[in-house]
């Protein structure tokens, strides 16, 4: 009897999350009629209606909404307990899905993932490197790397894993033609090559000659959502570029770029690991976060 009741609850949760009886039927591989019968049986046992039904959709009643919240929380706790028991018995096992920005992911996240998976043979890692900010919950990620300030959220937890040192670069030819800026006022007279994923480009946080912190957005005819493209344009005399110190270093060594303002004048950018808010964080995810905290500063050369 208890197993039948639990099956009814799982079907109910699936209907809510899928948005319809038909969607739930597809997810759990049964007929729509079977889903409808399961919900009807659950409603009869509870003595209340969980859904308002129309020919096209089902919406939760007030009682159904409260029941969903309680059942969802109980099922999450059950899954968390299973993870606790599995972690204690088996060590690191299972899959972790990770999202990170492209260049930072290649340089500072991929090496940590490779090291971890070679150390733990039952662990599976799936990484998606993209400069698009993913929806951690909706897209099913266990962990995402965010660079820069992050918004307050009741559904996500964040932990700082490092600070990315930034600097301003330009090609020697550009500086010879346009002059060498030394203050915020000077910067505003120059052309910038901007980085941004949306209409709003990232501002540059710099310390002015009087020591005050300022946010600067230069005039620009170029904006890219890829930092490598920003660096490439700077090499080809496009203007000033605000780049991670580690990305600009090889161009400094080759003479293709010059250092306009170093990290004593350009403020660093915080890097965070963010993950869904749960009462229990699986050991595999916790171990990866600790590894990122320990290794990312080293991989950035700091």
C-alpha cells in the first residue's frame, strides 16, 4: 500500500514539473490515461482536488500547491539521504555537470577536472564551456563558474574560488599613434575594445591617480563576447583592451602588446563557484569545489 501511495506522489510531482498529464506520461513512459488514473486515485485518498482541469491544461489548486511543496521537499530529502549513504560507502562516484566561461574553463577548470577524474575511476564529469550564462537549475548543472559580481539568490549558493588579476593592454603601434594614458581622464580619450555578452558591455574597474576606484566604459566600435577576440583585435591595433593578466602575458613576452596599466591600477575580478541550494551537497561536488579553490589561483599564475 505504501509503495502505491509513493508511486502516486511521484506521478503527481512529475505532472506539476512537466506541466501536463501528457508531458508527465512521456517522462515516465506510461499512457496519459494511466497518469490521470493515478492522480484521481491520489485525490480520492486525500479527499481533495489537486488540479483544476480544462481540456488543454491542468493547474494546481491551492491545496495542490501546498501538497506539491511538501512532497517535493520530502523527496529531495530522501534523495539527499541516499547520496549521503552512497558517498560514505563508495567515495566519489556519479556524474558532475559543470559550466564555465570558454577561455577560463580551458585554462583553469579543465585541468582540475582531468586531475579529479583520473584520481577517482567511478567519477564522471561533463563540462560545457560557453560565455553564455546558464540557468544552473533549469539546465541541470551541478556547478557553474561565474566571473564578476553575482546577484543575490535564494536558489543558489556561491563560494569564491579566486580573484582574476586584470590589466589594460594595447599594441605598441596604437600607443605610438594615440599616446599612453595614465589616468581615468586619459583613458576616456581612447578607443576601447569591449567585452560583453549582452547589449551592456563590462565596465573596467580601475584606480585613478588619486587612489579612488572608478568604473570606466570607453567609446568603442568593437564589442565581442569572447576575450580571445578582444586580445586579437588589440594585437591588430584596435585600441585598449581590458584582459586577464594571464591572457595578456604571452603577448607581452612577444612584444605584440604593451602593458598600459597593470594590476596595481586595474582592480581584480572575483571568481565564484555557484550551485543549487540543497541541504546536502554531494561529496563529489564538494570535493571539486575544494579542488578549484586550491588549484585555480595556481593555474592563473598567482
